[in-house]
């Protein structure tokens, strides 16, 4: 055991901790602790409007975080360069060991190819991912941004302590991340949770057009109301035209909630993203209405960490891969994000509820 510990110490993976007094005669106990400073992970949540980044050490202690407007008009190559530069610049005096990126599209688990990213089409295909991997000199993980967000909520927010969680990310677009029995579901091609494609009207209207910020703004414009933000949409004093849109929104959201309830039977459905912030005052009534439709309906909650969920979830994914690379038994980590792993996936510290 001493030789093993000496080897880990020589590699910088563990360090001595304060001596433990035992009150007994003989050799003193010399405890060691994992050295979280040995590396850093950067989580990136790349959206159509904003890009959020969080960096932690290998114990999940936050080192830096920032938010930038996404330069959505850049070409694929230039956008990949911008994301790479942002990730590496977040820790100026510290080496980055791994980067994980959440993307606003479906990421195929087998090929890594991205599709279905209308709000940021530059990331579709393989060119964007390959460009980042060419420019970042450490391993980079990619996944759908809703999958990353549900990982963040499971570890830090409204899904904490739950084994079955669905999270809707209602922002510029609409997505959902699904965790069942503590494991993230991706499906054969990454399509799990993409409820935005679901048609809810005979005219081909989709859930995304009813619920997303882009869809809500488009509906308002069709009715002659031009909005600069969605605050007016959910205001009690909203004009009749906006109230009609809001009724369609509520009906569409209820349809989505019923769909995920009968499909996955979650313990809780977490609502996140910019649009979801407007639902805090009405979520109790929405939950009651859901429970009148389906028996044993889930609890509803608005995200506890707000728009930072995707970036923190990306860090969770990055830490998972970093631990496997260090030699942690993959059976303890593979796909699992449940609370029983507190001793392995360290709790994040310095996380504020008023996430940017």
C-alpha cells in the first residue's frame, strides 16, 4: 500500500493531509487526499444567443465562469476557433485537462455528427466538432445541450436526489434531457428527448413552434405585435393577442408534460431556459392540472441554477471522462449521475442560485 501511495504522490494525484491523532501507541496514521489541483475541466454551453463557460478543478471546485454573446453569424471554422479560444482562455494561468461542450442540436452517440440545429446551423455535421478537436490540445467531449443541462440539475438543482428526471430546456429552441434510474438516455442516434418535433395540430404545428422563444416571437409578429423580449408575453396586462398565444403555450406545455410522464414516469420534471423563468408564478397551477390528467404525476420545478445548468452539466460530463482517464473503475461512473456517487463525483462548491 505504501508503494502504491508513493507512486500516486509522485504523479501528483494525491497529497498528504493533516495527521490524525489516534491516542494509541505505534505508527501514526498519515492520511492522503486526492489532489484536485492536478487538472482542470472546462464546461461550455454553446447556445444560439449566449455561450456560457465554467471551469473547475478535478474536485469540482469552481475556478472561473463567464458568459459571452454567441457570434452566431460566424462561419463554421471561425465559430469553432472562437469557442476554442474562449475555453482555453478561461484559465489563463492553469492548464486545461479536458473540455466538454453542449451543442444546440442532436449529437449522434455513434458518429458524433450533429443535426437538427436550426438556431446555430454552423455546428451541424462533423466539420465544427473536428475543427475544435484540431484546435484544442486536450480531449473534448460533445453532447446535446439539453443532456448537459439535465446533468447539471441532477447534481446541483431541481433534480438533486432523484433517480428519474426529465428537464425541458425552453429557450431559443426546445429540448429535453432524460435520466432514468440515474442514467442519461441518449438513444440509438441521440433523438431521445427531442420533443420539439412532436406535431400538436392538424396544420403541422410543432411543440417547438408553440413553446420556444423563437416560435413565440414569430407568433406575436404574425399578430402584428413586435416584441423585443418575452417579458410582455407573460405579463398579466398583456394585450389579448398575446394572451391567446400564452394559452396556446400553456396547452402545448401541458401536452409535453403528459407525453414525458407516460413515456418515462419521472419523479420530477424540471423546466429550464429563458422562457421557463416566466413560469415561476404559475407552476403550481400547471402541476395540479397535470395531476388531473395523469395519475401519479411528477413534481414540477423551475431550474434552481437557471441558465448555468448546461455549463455545469458539461463540467459533470468532463469530470466523468477525466476520472475514467485517471483509472477510476468505469462501472462506478459509466452514464451514472445519481446521488450515490457523491464520494466519487465531488460536490460542486461556490455555486450561486442566481446563475447568469
